[in-house]
C-alpha cells in the first residue's frame, strides 16, 4: 500500500477514521437486533458480525502491538470475528455466523466503543508511517464491509415473506425513477448502443497502455504493480445495460436458450431455476404474498408485470434503471444475445480512466441504482468484465497476515470494475478490482457491453 504520509496529514486520517466508523453505525441503525443476527446464506454475514469484524481488524493489526497496556475487550472475540486470516489464528465457521445469538448488538456496540477509545489513545500518542498505513488499510477495509453490509442485509430482508423495507422512505419509484421522468411501469424497446435514443460507444485506439495504480495515494495490493498491456482497438458502451433491455432479453427467451450460455452457466440456470435477475418477481406473486427469493433468485413464473425488491421495499421494475444483481453467467449470455461481448478489465480501465467510477456512490437516502447520466455513467452498478481475477505480472503479497487480504483469492473469480450505489464515497477508483465467483448475484452487479472497433 502507499505511504499515506505523502498524501494526507495525521489529523485528516483521524477524521476519516471517525467518519468511517460513524457511517457503519448509521448503516446499522435502522435494523433491529433480530435483523442484525440473521445469515440468509453462507456468503452473507450478519450485520452485527460486520460491525464486530471491522473492530477486530483494528484491534488485531494495530492496538495489540502498538498501544502500550491495551487489553482486549473479550479474548473470545479473536476467534469469533476473525474472517480468513489463517496466520492470526483459528476462526469460527463462516457459514455458521448466523448461529451467534450472543454476543448481542449491545455487546457489539460496547466492543466498538472500546476499540474506538483505544484508537483515540493511539492517535494521541502519534502514528509512525507503518501504523498510519495500517489505519488507512483499516479504513478501506471497513468501507468494503459497509458495502457488504448493505448487500447482505438486502438479501436477508428479501428472504422474509413480508419483504420488509430496510428504510420505507426509500420506496419507489420515488425517489429513484421519478426524478428522471420514468413511470417505472412499462418496458422500453432494446436498442443496441449507437442507435437513436440508446447508449453511445466510447472509442479507444488500442495500443500499449499502462494498467494498475500509479502509486499516488492508497491502493490495495491487487492493483499493483503498474504494468503495460497491448490492446486492440475497441469500443465500450458509455453506460450500463438497462432493465428495459433486460426485459427484451427475457421476452426473447434469453433464460431458455442454451446456445447463449456458457456450459456451467446453463447448468446453473437449470439447477437453480433462474428466469430473471435476483430480487425480480411477478406482480401476482406480490399480491399473493409469495414473492420469495432463494440464493439463486428463482422468483417463479407467475403472471403480471415485473417487480423488484429494493431496500425501500418492493416496487415495479423501472426500465431506464441499470439492470442489477445479475451474475457473470447472465452478463455473458446477454452480451452474446445482443451481438457484443463483455470488456476485459484492461479495456474498461483504459476507456474510463478520466471519469469518476463511483459518481453515484453510497447515500443513506438512496441505496439503489439510478438511470445513467453523463455525470454518473456507471448508474450505480459494478460492471462485470471477461477477465479472470489473477495477479498482475510481478505481484507480491504484503508480508505477514495482511498479505492474506487479496492474493489467496486469485482463482475461480471474475473481475468487476467501477463502483455501485453501495460503494462509499472515495472508495472506488478506476484501478479498483472487485471480484466475485461467476454465479454470484447478491452484489450490486450490472453489465456494460464492448465490441471490437
């Protein structure tokens, strides 16, 4: 990671620490103790676990070694709230985090206060560069978990037959589609990029381009080292695929045409019953109280218009919004149906490096994608690329337990680029490499098309 002392003062680092910790608590505030304990699938973690784990990170990697006289809040928490850091010690089974009825949210709040008080004492003593770098890493780590918290609680709430809202004020189409003049009730006709009224193409001449973080400011180790790649001339759509376009794909039998799908993707469609993006369901299912979504997202095959579960509750699908919560398999099938392809992560970075990938970042009053505009071309969704998550040439993991942060996950995953409506402000970069398995759908993941020039 970068030398943080070259980019900011200690006081600004402390302020960012405090703001980050406060935002995590603000995200958890609308949730009951019961909400914060549920684990709806193995990939999801309970809200209270996120709150505790992000505190464990600071306690483990900073306070224990750097604050004289520091005493752990509870020795058992080292086991309960370690995630995957094998070098640190044993861990509670990930798929059983939802079985932890204790400690409760009051104890977790006390734990966070304990860590924050100790961190304030550490700040008062002063930070050397190594400690400041760990604080910076911890801030970005907690920001990642803020997005995970939003993703996870959306999945948790969607599993209830009641389809409860995280925040009823977010119910739509207001404030999502109304500001764009969209009624949210009917599908628009799909037009390929470049057709009248459709997205445009961003052209790139190709050639040898620099890829990866340039070392100015913070980056994760998987964004390094900066290196060169050779690109053929290509074009990238200037905005993500919309829900209206996806409805056209569905109406054309997209989920029932094996010729559009990778073999493993088609097997997943068949075994999981996919026929729409995750959180989509038919209107009559909502009326009957049967709008129920499993991990695969099979919403059934009822009649009536399509609705979507949001953190503001269920509402009609808005055609102008970016399609969201689709897997790599679905993104690849749609691209093939449309006659295009997914970009490589290198093409995506080269074509967008002058923009702000997270212009539509996390806001507590929204938490949902919005129609793309010139000032928010990503529309609030991560975008799948065709690139496998692999180390850059010359990649070296950091020494010690923090070296487990990214490198050991560089297998069986695909890279997403950009940022989403749940990505904290300032967290996303054009060089940022998000990654998930090809079948994952609970992230705020969408599609952006590419073609050879």
